[in-house]
C-alpha cells in the first residue's frame, strides 16, 4: 500500500510540474521575432531573432536528430531536405554570395521550425505559445488603427531614435478603401496581415475551455480586424478560409467524413468555375476577392512567365539570376511556391510543400476524443496550415515572417505523439478551487441536505458555485 501511495504522489508531482512548465525556447523565439530592430556588423545584418536562432539552432538540431525531442519523423526529414537543397543551389548558380545567403536563410527558416518543434511538446506548451502570439496581435490593434488613419508608423520610428539601431522602413503604399495599409513592425503590409492571420484559428480553438467564451470571441474578432487593417487580399482571404473551415467543422461536428465531403465540394465548384469562366478559375477567384483587381492581373502575368521559366530549368532552377519577363515588370514574385520552383528548382517546391501536406495529413489521422483539448488544438492548427498553404500562393515571405511560418508549422508536430492523458495532465484543472475560508450552508453540520439520513455524511469542504467557461 505504501508503494502505491508513493507512486501516486510521484505521478501527481510530475503532473503538477508539467502544469507549471513553460516552453521558454519558443517563448523567447516569439519575443525576438516581434522586435523590429537590426544592427549591421560588417557584412552581417543581425536581428534579435537571427542572433537567437544562430545560438540555439545547432543544439536543437543535434537534439532533434538524436531523438531528444521525440521521434524523428517524416516532417522533420522533409524540412531538413528542403533546407539542404535550398542551401546547395546558390553554390551552383551564385557562388559569390552563396555562403552568406545560405547561412542567413538557413538560420531564418530552420531556426523558427526548430524552436517550436523542440520546445512545444504538450498541449499546455501549445496553448502558451498560441496565447502569446494572440497577445502580440491584439497588442498591435491600437497601433494599427492609428497607422491606418495617419499613415505614421509608431514603434519603428521610436526605435530609430536609438543610436546604432535600424528599424523597418515605411513602404508608403497608396491607400486602399480609404485606409492606409498597416505595417506595424513588419517590412510590408502583407507580412503584417499574414502575421495576424496566423493567430486567429489557433487562439480561438486552443483557448476553448480555458478562458471565458466572450473573451475568446472578442479577442479573436480583434485579430480579424487586425488582418483587415493590412488591406492585403491574400491574408484576408486566408482568414476568411479559416473562419469558413471553423464554421464547417462546427456544423458537421457529428459527421466523421466532413473533411472528405468538403474536399469533394471544393473540387466540384472549382471545375464548374473553370468551365464557366473564360480564364483559369484561380484567376477569376482572386480577381473577385482582391482589394485591388490590378494585383490579380499582375499575378497572372507572373505565374504565366514563371511557369514557362520553371519548365526550362526544372531541376536546379535559375538561382538569383535574371529571368524572362516583360520589360515593364520588376521581377518581384508574389507567390512563394512559384518562387521556390523558379529559383531553387522543382525539388525545393516539392520538399517544402510536402512538409506542410505530410504534417497536415499525419496529424489529421490522429484519433483524439471529440471536444478534447488535443482535438481543439489539432483543428485550429490544421485550419491555419491550410490557410498558409493558400496564402503562400499570393505572398512571398522572408525574414521574421518566414521564421514565424516555420514556427507555426513546427508547433503542431507534438500532436503526432501526443496522448489524451498528456492533454489532460499538462493543463491546469478546470475544477474550481475550494475556498480558503469557512463555507456557509443552511444545513446542519451533520447533514448534507434535507434527506441527510439517506444521503450520507456531508463533504467537509464543498465546492462553491461557479460559472463555467466555454
């Protein structure tokens, strides 16, 4: 009996330790990604996140491949394969800048993934990261409203007053819909919009049952408002996709094949649009939903010329060399998937795309009880991954946003090995705490109620009434 009691105490102590554990590596990564400052040291352009990833990545990578952070899986292999191929190509086409480029971009992409993959190992870890990301988005809303009205960036301008510190520049795009496009602390409005969209579904689902329902709805609504203030069609469309998928999941929550049904409906609708339109359906959709229809026409030209170039150099791409485009176009690609295939070759595109798809399918196959914390996290994380895959067809990501996209991808990989017991024991109990002082009752101390004789002895520490959260 004594050994059983000791074992129970050890288990309880372990659970309590898990409750108070914090994914500090991931937390510091998110904080550094939100600091819009940089320092030039010779040929090195250092930001807080790059410096942090430069220090942590070697140790995290070694721990990942040796199994310290769970089983090495297919997603890990695809991400490392993508980084290896992406690193190799500049040495073939542009050896003069290859070393510097390979080093900085490996840190940017791989650093974000490793910090989340190796630090977020439980449902509680994920909630902490989702809550912090959501807090950053909500914090940005007052600044975004001010910038949308006045066109003046606040935080970057303040930081540039500090000697030897450089911050992001104001791109000063023309207003859309009467609003100035918000950058907040990012290099481009579309990056701010993408940043805000990454927090919507993850926060809304991960916080279910852990904060009051009205707060969860209000905070999520503020995040949608922040996406809108970027006035960027790609992130806003991605957010609408997230909201639509969440509504679909709720309406068909009792249907096991709801995602297969949705996939079939999407394919049928796309085929109908393809047959009914005089141009490819994807162009018709983006031009209708775009804030500025002219941008959809530019993307069509870039896609046509880009695919033609990919067909000429499918394996090794063209590196950072010029490619065939109309003389009136700058060559800027607003399509990350196409840019990977064009610059680094089709293998780079396949490896990167497959890492998202493999993660989404593998996590989706996990059997978690409906409505459980892990099931809620899987829903939000999966919805965000779908929206990211769509957004990257209209956005080119770099610097902090590239790290953040990889961070969000890596944050959900723990679900591949998570069990529902872990989902329960790593979270604070939802049962209200007993009051510290005396408990008043209208029944005698020896009774539990009017029928005490049949009910038995009273619990000496009854729980107070409390309102449950949703």
